[in-house]
C-alpha cells in the first residue's frame, strides 16, 4: 500500500536543508518554537517553506464555527508550507508547534526556486514530493468523508505499521512505537479523543489491538 500519511519514510531535512549546499550555509539559520507557538497563520504571506529538524508541527484550519480541522501532524524530516513553491501567495491554513522544543529550518521561496533551477535531481525530488503529498491528502479526505471511524483508525494503524512498526519475534504481533498521542490520532482521523478512546478499548477487548502511552500492538490472532 502506498504511504498516505507520510512521505515514504524519506527524511526531507537531510535531503533539502540549505546547510547541505555550500553556497547557502553561511546565511542560514534555524527557528525555535515552543508548544502551541504558531509558525504561520491563515492569510500570512506564503514566502517560505519549512523543514522540521526536531519536534512536531500541526497543519490545519478553522471552520466558520471556530472548529479546528487538522490536516496533518508532521514530524522530524518533513516539509510543510510547500504550496508556496507552486505560487501560493497567502496561506490558507495554519502551522503550529505541537512540541515544547521544535526546531525548524525556514527556506525562502526564492532560495528554493534557485536550488530547484540549479539542481535537476533536487527539482525532481521536490515535484515527486508535491505529487505524493497531494495524493495522500486526497486519500485522507476520502477516508474521512466515506469511511466510518473504525475503518479510518484501522487504515491509520496500517500506515503506522509501515512507518514505525516491527514484528515481535515471540508472538508475531506488530509492534508500533510511534510519536503520536491519542489526541493527535483523533485529530488525524477526524474524530474526538473520547470516541477514539472508546473505540480503542473495544478493539482491545476484541483482542485486535493492545496499547499503552508509548506503543500500539496489533495482535496476531491464533487460528
């Protein structure tokens, strides 16, 4: 299955940060954010893209009723604000730090365009990333609109398996050590934290999953 929640396990920070290009090292800096700090707001000028060196960033928007809708929660090595590459002039979403010590590499859009113009391999990787990002957002929207909460959660666990999972040699269970809280997961699959907690406990009683604060285990049923 194609990964729809992440960019195919690629650490974009290692690949794209201007520190990797000698001509940009001297003038390049990192920005630090604490929990709940905003990187940008809706309607801010879209003149940069951002790479996460450390921490987590939430991407989303608010409805007219003031309800928060989360599009993505991104972690170390991931890129956001990428619509600026395609000519977006103002943000139509917000970006907010989820961790207390988030470090971000900002890249001016002119710098990004120069890097893309001067390096064909770099440019192709950026366009591949953009295509995959749009596909995963489209797929995620389809899941939220047309699938029930249980299906959305189980699809999400499959993606977590690909990103963070490994097989337990003793039991054959899939063990997932992931960076997300229940609140993060609830936001990503379009439900409330209380509903997710009820669902996870039901799946636990059915011996489908087991979980604690640090890991999620997909149980290997015995025939």
